[in-house]
């Protein structure tokens, strides 16, 4: 079954190139070059993933991302940024983007990133399969792997698909320390230097959602100079 993608890019040649190549990869692709139109399409459409440029007329990609996440839309977002705009990449990830690519990039790399995002969409859709229930409990935090649901003190916590994948990967291996490169490889399915901000930003967002005190986290611990770990079960 073809996946439904939305490409948002105001450079006409790049928009056409992305649309053509993603269509050739057997996806159904809608596209626009306008920020306000993109927000309307993303809000009302049923997309499996969005390729979103930051610099757009009428409304930029950062604001589109912010409004989608504020509205509870968890559609995976791959953000496109200029090579010299590191702050935009960081802000984009903090606002809820799942991944980013810096321009210029290869079509092969774009397709690999889209494939990784869509794999998470497939996991979300496999909720009716008769698999054994797997629920992890840590103090006030409960993670239901089958339903991809997180409960904190009786409240359901809204996570994007990537945030959940990162959380479950760490929580299923409590006490083990993972470097940023290892987490990129395991959760995002790629390992390229220079993309550590992707991991850092998602860790920060997870902490903001599940930790009572982000300056002294109970669940997701920083191991300075190495990476991150989920706290040992006994510690909770």
C-alpha cells in the first residue's frame, strides 16, 4: 500500500525533484510551496510523513511544526534546513520535528530517512496483531509497548512516534549506557557524524514530558562524556 507524503518546499526545482523521486519510490505525494497552505493540508490530510522546508512564504516550517504538535498531530516530520542554520535545526527538533536534513543532500539519503520514518508509522498501525502484551513499569511511569502508550501518574503522555521509539529502546535496557551515535543507529536507523543534536533534542523533549525535575531526572540519565541510559529498575 502506497504511503501518503506531503512535500513542502518553495524552491520550484527542488520541490519537483523531491516529488518525482518520492513518487518513483512508490509513494503518493502531495506538494505545496506555501506555508499557510501546507499547514492547512497537514491539519486536514491523513499523511504518513511530511518533508518540511524551514524557509517558506507566509509561514515558516518552524511555526508549521509547532502548530501541528500543539494540535496533537504526531505525523513524522523530516525538516529541511540550510547548512549554516544550526539554530534552526535545534529549534525544529525542540518543536517536535522527528529528523532533519541539511541542504544540499542526496536523494538517496532523503529516501533512507523517509524509509526510517515510515517504518515507525507501520509500527503504530500494527496494534491489532495478537502479540503478547508487554508493559514496562518504573515508579510512576508505565510504558505499554503494544499500544505505544505512556502513562505518568495516571495521565496519558502524548509522544511522537520517534520519542516513543527512543523511550522504549532505553527503557527495555535499563542501566545500559548508549552513545549518541548508537542511539542514532538504533532509533533513527542511521549513523552520521554531525547529527547528535537529533538525539539531544529528543532526550530534552522526553525529559520535559516525563520528568518531574529535568535538572535532576529520575528516568533518563546523562552519563557525561558517554551518552544516556534509562535508570536501573531498582532505582525507581
